[in-house]
C-alpha cells in the first residue's frame, strides 16, 4: 500500500461531492486517481474523461477488487455507505467514507468491526476535523484559552428551494434530501456538522433531547437538539433544509468565548474574546489553500497509509461511533426511522409528519 510514496485512489460514485473531492485530489503531487466506479458505466466513463482517470467501471465490485487501488473514497448517498464501504474493506481496500458515516450506529459498528478485523484503514470524511483552523481552535480550547467550556452553539441550514433539483419553490419528495430510502432529512446531511463540532470539543454527551418538523415523507425538514454533559456543559445545535442559516458557531467558557461568524466547518477566521482583554482574530493561513478544499482530509488519509496506520488520530473511529450514537438518539426523540431499520421491511417508515 502507498507504493513509491504515492497513494493510488479509487472514487466510488460520480456525484457533485465526488467531483469536488477529486478536483482537489488530482492537484496533490503524492496522489494518483487510478479508477472510478458508478452503477452507470456511461457516468463512470464521463467522470474518468473529465479528470483523466485511466479506468472506469460500471459496477462497484470491480473497483473494490482492483488490486492497484490503495484506498477508495466512498461518495454514494448515505443509505449505500454500509454496503459500498463494506465491499471495499472486504476486498482489501482502505476506505474514506463520506459523512454521515452510515444511516445508524449499528451499521457504523459493523464497518468499524470489519475494518479492525481485517486490519484495513477506515475513516469518516469529516473534513472539518482536518481543517487547520478548526484544529487550532480545538487545541486552544483544550489548552484552556477560554477556561472550562460551558456552552456550544452551532447551526447549519440551507434554503432548499434554492438547491439544484428544487421545483416550484420547494424540494420535491423524490429529491435525496427528502427521500427516506436515501437517508433524507436535515439531520444526517447537515446536522452531523454542528454535532461533530460540539463533540470535537466536549466528547459524547450524557443526555440528548430534540424536536423536529417532519415532511409528509417522514424525514426531518429542520431539527433542533440540546446536548448536555455531566460537566454541566450544554450544546444547542440546529439544522434545516427549509431555510439558510449563518452556519455560525460559538464556544463559551468560564473565562471567555470563541466565535466563528460563518462557515464554522471550513472557517476563514475566528475571534477569541477573553475577559479583560481585547478580542483577537485568528485567520486561516493562505498557504493552506482554499478554505473549502478537501486537500487536508486527503493528505491525512495518505499520511496514515504511508505510516501503516489503520485509523486517523484526527478522525478516530470511536469518535465517529459516538457521533452516530448521538444522531440515533436525536432521531429516536423526533420520530424518524428509515426503511429497513429495526427489522422493518424496505419501504416502511415510522414517523409522524408535523
């Protein structure tokens, strides 16, 4: 694996997030994208031509079994993460799997057990954890820059009527964000970010409460959750696919506060307020590249592979499982279930629309 200092990547799926990731990946001198797979051979070939990828497969298994691939980036819809990532791990490939890691913690535990049992690399593509400025913020908080953390606030909302695929001023029921079969809803797609931010700073909460507005299909259009810790810390998080928010975050401690005014998961700056002192602004280093770049998580994957590591200390699997437990707890509180969960037949969904 990671022969001659270069890491050979496979891309599984050809949607927008796969294209954005691959565009950043091909600019890294120690990365080589050697194969792409889609359920549509035509889509795979078009993607390969766009990025100069030598092999295109019209099925996932062919990519999983490609011995020339060191690691596969899984960019399918949420509902396919367990199957796609599991197929690659079983075939001996390392895996970087998009967030949310899986639909639920049961599926996540299965993937983690498989990776650990096979000694294969596995990481959730939580790019926020690899962002240099977010890492600096977390380090400052751990070092006591604002004292003991008391509260965390974070939000992520999109105006769904402005997104590609919207019709007549709204997302149609068939859109992936409203489709239960694809793990639709605000929580898994967007809420994973504010929850992951809070748990980066505080770890897994001891108690979770939540409220949501559900669509007629039974997925959450917007969700608010309150997380609490035995230390007394509290986090308030919000996500929405029916209204754009500031995507801001704030961390308040016993001796100060840190504010990220916008784009907290890929910030260009944050402001440190400490009692009795002038505010300090910490800006992203231009040398780190565009703030919305995926290069940092890709670089971390390749570093770990070259070092022979099967997990990343920046995005540890135990942390991923902890976030999945929180997402499951919130879904239980608000009444969202996906097809096939809890032994139900495909097509069943237990949820009470608001």
